[in-house]
């Protein structure tokens, strides 16, 4: 009997109780992070759903800014908030029946718009720099007569000037190619599929007046992403704390020789 020997393992400090992974404080903080993350995540989506609408642009008339088939997010706004350079979604039955149209506002009520001077669009006699046009293209290949935009109306063009059925294609209409501000449903802020991001600022119109400020799309996205991070981080805390706890316990385990008694 005295020649037999066995071993047993025991954690430092002994004891029979088992603590929850990560401790009570860690569990509480992790639960708080998950709860706050869910509120932020869902709140961001709710905020976005109230302010924005998705649209699919069916044609290439806004290329290269928006290609055919691109999915955009447009902020719901009142027509009175529209400024020069904005890309807007509007309904006008004299243009298209039972469909929304996406074009860029180049002139507002009271403006005089014409084309072209040295290949560039002019508004109130000022040549407009339009970097969003297809590279190497002129503002308009054929030009159009000078148009005085009536108050409360808008003059709109596509960024692909050669093939766009825009205000220049409706100059003989009763409204002279212009669209009422009230016909505007939303202003496009970003291309979300493919993920091209926010539309470039139309700085060429700054000499004519203030530009529109972008909507709260960036804060909304940040809120959703932050919420997702908190949910994932808080949810992962328990399993990770348990894993590290087991490793620490294994490192502290000692071996005791036990003789025959």
C-alpha cells in the first residue's frame, strides 16, 4: 500500500461555489450595452424610415452621378427647401405618367438659364462649373434658348445631357419645361447600391446663393453602426469572459501528491 501513489488536482483557494463568468459587474455592464445597442440600432432605422425613402433609378440620364439601376436614398422634404444643384425626385404627369423622375435642379424661380457659353451652362449670366458631368463632355451639345424660370418653379437637367429627357425636352409644354416646387417629393442624398455614398456637393452653384445642407444620413448610419457594435460586443462579453476565466483557472490548478493512508 505504501508503494502506491496517486495525484489529485485542486484550484487555489479550494471552495465548492462557482462564480458567473465575468463577475456580476461585468454581466450588468454587458446587459446594459446590449440594451442600449438595441435601442440605438432600432432607433436609427426608425429615424431613417421617417426621413428617407429608397428609389431605384431606371435610366442612365443622371450618369455618372447615378447609373441606371442604382438604388438611392432621398430625404422627404418640402419643395420650398430645394436649392440649385440639388438632385430631386418629383412627379409631373406632363413628363411621365405614374412614375417618379430624378433630375438635377439647375435654376429656380426668378433665374435666367441658358446654354451654352464656352460649353458651359449659364444661370443669371454666370457660367456654372459642373464637375459631376461625364468626363470630357460639354454642358449641352445643341444648346437651348434662354429661359426665364417663373416664381415657384424649377428648371431641371440630367447629368447625362445628351440623352436626358429633362426640361430641355419639354420647352414647348405649357410650363416651358419647368416643374412646380410642389411636385418635388424628396432630395437625393446618397447612392446606397452600389455603395457610392453621399452625392458630391454641387459647389458650382455657390456663387448664386446658399446650397442645401445634407440631411442627417451620416448620423443615422453612425447610430445604427454604434448600436450594432454595442449589441455584438455586449453579447460576446459573457462567452469571452467565461473562456478567459477557464484559462486562468487551468493555469492556477496545482497537482497534489496523495500517499496511501
